[in-house]
C-alpha cells in the first residue's frame, strides 16, 4: 500500500511539473494596449466641467485628449485644464483643422495655429503645455475633391510639409486624422512611396485612422495596412471608433449598440492592434457622444 501511495504522489508531482513546464514554454500572448484617446470638440467644456472631464478620462483609460482650439476659450482656461489632466497622467494635444486648409490658400491657417501654440507653450509652465497637435483636414467632403483629386492632394501635401516643418521647429509632435481609405489614394506627384497614407505616416509622428465600423475586427482590418507601414517606419497609429449618430449607416457607429457591445468590440480591436508595435490605442469619437452613451445606458439599467 505504501509503495502504491508513493507512486501516486510521484505521479501527481510529475504531472504538476509537466504542467508548469508547459506554461513556462508556451508562447505568451501579447499584452493588450489599453490606451485610449478621445476627441473633445467643444472646448468650452473645459470651463464648465473640467473635473468631470478628467474624472471620466481616468475612469475610462483615456491617456490622450485631442482638444479643439477655440478663440472664445481663454489661455488661462487651457492652462488650468491641462494642468489638471497632467496630474492624472493624461496628455492634451491641440486639435484643429477645416477642409479648406488643404488648399494652397489655407496653408496660413495651419501656420497660425502652430504660431499660437508656440507662443502659448513658451509662457506656460511644463505641466500646462500642450504635448502635441493634431490636424483634422478633410477636403474630400468638398466637391472639388471629386473634380481635382490629384491637384488637391498636391496642395494638401505641400501644406502638410510646411506644417510638419514648423511643428518640428517648435518641438511639438504632430499627428493627423485620416480616413481608412487614404491608402487607396496615390501620393503627391513624384512621390516614390505609393499611397497618400504612407506619405502621411512618413511625415507625421502619428496618425488617427477613422476606421469607423461597428466591429472591432473590421476596425482593425481597415487599419492593418497603415499599422504595418507604421511598424516599418517607427511611427504610431490610433484606431478610431465612432460613437456618435451618423446618417451614413448604422454599421459605421456604435451609437445604437449597447455599452457592453461597444466595450467588447473596442477590446477586440485593441487585442488585434496590439500585435503591432505601432499601435497607440483606440481613439474614440467623441467625448460628448461617449458620455451620452454611458448616461443613457446607466439610465436604462436602473
């Protein structure tokens, strides 16, 4: 009996050792990058509800806020808000742009923004400074894009070159919000690198892809080519998801989806994206839509 008992103990021990070795030598799954960004279009909210914005950001894993620059918001209000966000480890990047900025005569508007940011950061204390700038220039919503796409790309890319050069001079990381289909648009004439999306990735520090679908896997698939290009170029890519209502189709947004579905699909996109060193996180469009969804779902759950 003692012999059988000893054999049983050694058998169990052998199984445990085998399981431990299996765990040690199995390939480890990639750690999921849980960083999130959000666009905050109504800058007046940093005056009326700064604490709520920061608390919401902390609770939802937001590490970067793209905050639109508006003339009716005072510099002191930006300083107070950025300081509060900085204390929680949240970066605030200036955000602006209009479709017409892509045209040759719109270049000065982008340069004005960068000039304002330079002056602002020079007098602000380190914790009050913008830590980046994002340009959201979407000329494809205008009719000229359909008539003269190549010419618009030529002017847009020339403007981007000027903005990138100025952002480098003032040591401010520059990103661009781009549609997922920009990889199907040829780059500017004489560009040997192919698509306009690759051209953008090469020149900016990061891009945020408007990969708007109601599926995390589809969001990833629409961003995959840019992620691979950014891997190669050592740049960063945010995968964008839409929460706001749109008339372009329910499949483009999580507006009608539950909070659970939204969170599951965001996790799915992040899990797939985390296989790329260039993946920066999920960028949620936009802050107010996100808050509204949470409030609506909380009300429904009562």
